[in-house]
C-alpha cells in the first residue's frame, strides 16, 4: 500500500495523509504507530509531552531504539528536564516535521496521549503571547493577596474562562489574566477549535475496557520499578530534575523523588503512581472521546488491529477525496 502516493479524484497530487494515533496511556499507541510506519512507509512524530525530555525513559514508557525497529522517530529527547515544555514550540516543531517527512515521500504518523499537544499539532490553534514580567507580577499578587482575588478579576475580564477554571487553580488563572492583559482578548478566544489544520488528517483512537486498562497500568508501573525507575530518577536529579517545573511533577517521577527524600515508602509510591495514572486515563478518555473525528479501534484486537487500522485510513483518504491507497 502506497499511502504517500494517494491523489485526488481530479488527478492532482495530494500530500500523504497525516495519521494520528491517539488514546489513553497503556493502550498500545506506540506499537500501532510503528507497525503502521512499517506498513505504509512512514515516520513517527512524538506527541507525548513527557517524552520530549531526555532521560525520562522508563517512567514515560518511551520506546527504545530497538523497539523502534529502524523507524525514524521525531521530537523525542529534545528537552532537558530543567526546561519547561511549550505547546506553541511543539506545534511549530511538529508541523515542520510533517513537512519534512512528506518531502521525503514518507507518511507522517503522530502518536501520543497528551491531548493539548495532539490538538496543537492537528487543529487550528492560535497561541497567545507570554510575558515573564506580567506573569511574575500576577503570581506575586496571587501569593500576597490570595488566588481568590485574581479569580474574581477573571470573572469580570473573562466570565467564560472563570466558569471553566477552578477558583484555586493559580496557574491557569494567572495565565488567563496574562492573556487578557497582553492581548485585550479573552483567554477563551484562543481555545482549540475542532478544525483540522491539515485537511488530510486521519485520527485513529485506541480504546480498551477500563478493567483491562487498569490491569495494564498496574503491570506497567510494577515493570517500570523493576526496570530501574528509581535509579533513573536518581540520575535525573543529578541533572536538575528538582528544578524542572514540568518534569518533576510527572506521575511516577514526583513519587520517586519523594521516595529518595525519605518522605514516601516504595509501596505507597507504587500505589500512588498507579492511582495517578488511572486519573490521567480518565482525563484522556474524556478529552479524546468528545472528538467526533476520531475513528476508534479496539486495542485488544490482536493481529486484526493493524489491518483494521489500515482499512480506516483507506476509508478516510477516500472520504477526503483521494483514491484509496
């Protein structure tokens, strides 16, 4: 099958579809993406925010070089743990990767469960500017006056944002007020719209019954510990993990740091990591299931999963106006 050679019914050349494999943690997204890349002549683009970080391998279930089976992977290991991930920077990098992959006659395959990062790569999203001085001033006010004062200001400046942002969510309240101050527009004006930036996008979602998914999560966490997660965290601490605003709060890493500090026992850290991952899965399910454009596949379909995924891609390409690949 030559997806990259798909063309419009009118005979004009059209780009290879942008395939996205999305869904909750532990559903097997990476495995499917690699299998699709092998079958379709593709390259993989990471859309997991934590897999952007160098050295955060075991705790993020990052595919190893061997597991990649020679398939090029992009946007893995591009940040130090002391850096803060930026959705807008990721958007630019992901779209550049898509263009470069297509220029090589290959099929771009985006894979990940970080909902906003997936949306940034796929949809029409405008990112408002930031100003460290403005943000620092607002953060200081939240500390001095209480976040409730800022939330009441947000109610006046952007009532819709105030309704959706919790009154104790300092980070998001500060960001919303920062946007209003810098742009004169409400923060909600910059929220994602369900319109694909690339008309040839095909979204495949993997789903699994919750009991099965919970079993996979528990097994994965125990395997991470056996594979040396605590040693990985100890090594990353030496590279500044404690200073990383994003990295240090990652599920599993936050608990591991507490174990190293002696404030949390190993068994409790494992249980906290499992429960935290289950909460993440619920959020991921909510995020992706409300997107009516996702074509859902059963993650436990075994050998039938790949042909079913390819059939969905073929159907989508045809629906977009191209010949079936």
